[in-house]
C-alpha cells in the first residue's frame, strides 16, 4: 500500500536504513540487550506542555488524530525530551468504530462518546466492512510520516483497541462503570455479539496490517476492558478474537519480525492463556508481581510493564526505588520491556518522567552483563 | 456492651434460640450442608421497590443508616421475598470516618463524599480515637433490633470497610478513578499512611467486635479498593492491616464460632496471601474461576462468590446456566457460600433475583449428596 506522502524510492531508503536503537525489538525477541528498553503507554500526552500546545493548535482531539503532520509532531515530542526506546503512533483506540460511521467525539473530562450505539443484531449487520486503506488513510499516512521523521532512531509501534474493547464502547456509546449494556448484549444476544466481534476482528487485522505495511515495526493490541469479564467470558469474547487477529497479522516486514504485544488490563489471572495466543509479548498492569509473571510464563513470550503510573506523582527517590524493585523482581536476562502498567496520567511532572526513564536505563545494566 | 433497646433477659433468649437455618455458618466452617447457601452483597438495595419506599421515608441515605428501625426494615426486605441463607446489616462502609468527624454525605448519582479530607500527618494525628459504643451506637442498636426481628431464621452478618479502603475515601474525599491523592500520600508519606491505617485498623477491630457483641454472627471486611495496588503495596498497605484486624476480633460468641470473610475486589492474584491472613473465608469477585481458586487454596478456608452481577440483567435461562457453571466449577462438597462477585446493581429486575436464589438451591443439591 503506497503512501501518498512519501515517494516509493524514499520509502525504500527508510526501510533499508538500519535502526540505530533496536533494544526494544531485541528484548521482545528475547535477544541480549545492554540495558532494559523502556517506553510509556500514552507517552505522547497531556503531561507535556508541548502536547497541550499542539492539541490547542489542532482544535479538538480527533482533528489532532486526523492530521498526519500533527500526529507525527506529538508522537515525536516525548522522544525529544527522553531517551525512550520506542515511539508509538499517536492515535485513538476508537478510530475503527469511528470509520464505521458510529460518530466518535470527545467531551472535556468525560472521555470518548459515540453518536450512534449498537444494540441489536440489525445494528451489527448494518455496520459497513471497512476499506482501511481508504477509510483510515489518515492513520497509515501518519505512520509513514512518523517513520520518515524518526529516521531510524527508534522503532515505531502501531496499535489498535481489541475487538472486545471496541465492542464495549460501540454498545455503551461511552465509557462505563459496569458495562451493563455490553454485558446484557453478550448474555442475551451472544450470536449478535459474536458477529460484532468477528467483524471487528477482521477490521482490527486489516488495520494493523495496514499500519505494518506503512512502516509500523511492532504492534500492540489494547484490551482495556477484557479484565471486567469472568474467566469464561474473557476467553470466549475477548481472547478468542485477539487470537484470531494475531493469526491474521503480517509477522515480518522490512526483513525483520514484527512482534505483537497483547495488553489486557486486569488480565493477571490469565497470563498463561494470553501467552498461548500466538503473541510475542504480554503487557502487564501493575497489580501483578513481574517476577511471578515470569515464573508462570517462563521464556515462552516476553513481558512488558509494569510500574503503577501513580508512582510518577511521588518523589524521585521513590520512583528510582520502584524501578529498582521491578528490575530486581524480573531478574537477569532479556525479555523485558519496561513500561508503566497503564497510560501516564495528565498531571504528572515531566521532570519525574526523566527520572523514570533514566533510572530504567541506569539501574538495568547490571541485569544484562 | 448491653443494648439500650433490648432488655438483657430478652437478649439472652435470642442468643440461646437455635438458628433455624445455619447453612451459611456450616458452609463457612466446611461442615456438610444439604445445599449451597446463598446471599447477595447489597441485597438490601435499590433494585427493590420497597427499599426505595423506605429510603424515601427516611429522607437521605445516612438517615436510613442511622435509624435502627429503618435499617432493620430494609435488612429484612430481601428475606421476605427470597430464601436467602443470611441477612447482612444495612449500613455503609464509611461510618467509621464519618464518626471520626470527616462529614460523610451523599450526592445523587455521585457516590459518597467527605466534607473534610486527610492530606498530611497533622490531619492523621488530629483524628480522634473512637468510642464505638458511643459514637456508632446507631449501628450496634441496628444489629440488636435486626437480631430480634430475625428471630433465629438466618444468621446476621456484620461488616466494615477495610482500613485501606476507608483511607482512600478519607484522603480523596470521594471515590476516585486513579486514587491519585491516596497513592501520592502512600508513596510520599508512607509513615503518615501507616499511622492512618493503624488508627483505622484499631477502629475497625473495635467496630466489628461491637457488632459481634450486639449479635452479628459472622463479619465481612470489604476491601473494595485493595485491588488498585501493586502486589507489594497491597501486602504492605491493605492486607497487613486486615490481618491485624482479624487477629483482634472476637472469634466466638453465643457458643459458636464467628467466621470472618475477607473480600478484596480484584484480589484474585493474591488468594494465597489473603487465605493466610487468619480469615475463615475469601470472598471472590467474578474475574477468577472458582474451581481454580479452590485448587489454589484447597480446604484452608472457604470461598464466597462469584457470579458477575451483570448476569442478573440477562434472561432466566442465562442466569440458571451461569449458576450451574459456577457450581460445577466449584465441585462437590462444602466450603462454598454462593454470592455475587460484587454488589447487585440498582436496575436489576427483582424477578431475576428469585431465579438466581432458587437456582443456587435447586442446582446445588447434587453436589452435597
């Protein structure tokens, strides 16, 4: 899928340019590294004054997502301040339902909302099949622009919401405390729910493959709401569809493996199941001890995580101590990508992020000798 | 602690009256039962029209809690409709901080709030030591009245919020999405946090012992927010203080053991730790498979749970199927108290609760032969 923004010849140059820092990809593959790589979920975000300025320039949040140049700008902002080992595409997890015509919008302080909701089998059947190259070209264009601007400094991560997570927002029409509508739909109309999840799995697969074709060097699936399900329902309604997505993904690009990270918030009980999905890495929230997670999963897949984002409100000494504890819990050897256990929160002091990133690099060297 | 409402002689009669239905206490002790006992967290609640009527009569929520007669009335309401195997005192988890002078109030649809917040060591030091018999006499009076009215039909459960859960509300001043203030306090002022938790552990111990003295035949500690912590922080700031409370409780009353149930929402990763606290029963939310929980804990303690409350929005057939699945997952033998994995939600159809309670009794008989 050629990008409109970059001539094919230049794209080839970019593809062939060796990565200057491949620590992130090496750790995901379990290969030796000099220190533990680190990035932060939501690293391009409101805690940065330059992000707030760019967002103000864009107007609303979706205009920021839909401008490849501005999305590139905010993607790069944290990398100018901190020595992160990966960039992540700036976008929203709900671009797919928006492209399906559900009418995504944001209200200040209230999170995402949809103008239309899915509540019946008829609503599900009426959802259009996406042509990702056309309907979500602003995302793939952003990926291409970011790759050009990164110029091989660090790898670029693409992402999507999981089918279950997208379904919850499409059914509720917003975030939810108890997912009453999504769960009622699941219990009372399981066939319609499966049809919806199947459509979404196809869209997510196409979407991630388009990001990979445009230059994403790893992808992460955010299953933000899988953890509100029972074990049985999680397997049937969330994990099964992520497994389907993983099976359909392009796993090699530019002569290198494209690793897949699955992150189910509150999924600590199901690590073995997630690790068996075909993914390369399991993302951990902060509730699980990473040493115990490693003991449970072994070297089957790598692990990403898992510091409580709230620690970034604490003192530099507390941040360093927590980084040291997590590194010690994980222990020696590769296979660990350091991250927060969830997205960084908007009110964190940017100086504390520097302490965090530097601590990971500095304190992890001894575990990689 | 003699009650003002019931003469000592009558209290003795009540105490000596044999329980007509002790299935709940027998299951907690791992003794044989004819069928699995069942009750519901928040069973006295808004899904019942008669509850809404009594609440309207009381005025606001705290007036309902503070009237022993009205609290008794709503405690008994679900038992008039359904064959539940236990009653639970109607009250709020935040009575202790309210009695400490923090000024608890409720805003419609927004949950609990406090007029004062705790944000410094000085604030913690200024908190008064409670005289539970005096400061929370409305609760112990309610326990006595309920015991009289239950007249031995089923046992009465007393309860309290956990020290950590009370602390989060006292520091935040309300519910919270990310517990920013409570966690900052914990990270930046751990000594002050430990002082606060220690004061709360003493108050919770006294409070539960006063409920037991007034007639509670089992007690449950609700650790609603322990699950937002990392494993390390959970052990240090939540479980340690619940363990301290358990160690200080009166464990026998009226010639019978008073079992203690610990319920940490999202605590599935820590079952072994919770089971080692000295409690008699671990409460499970719905995210964990109860069969797997039993395999992990064995017969060390009993288990309570764990149906997703959202299933009560589904069809009667779906409810029965889910009850059957959980009973099958748990398997044969005693040690299981059926419950929801969290409180029943306000919009459930009361007819579906009948299906739930009847299904548990009917379908569980085969596991107790």
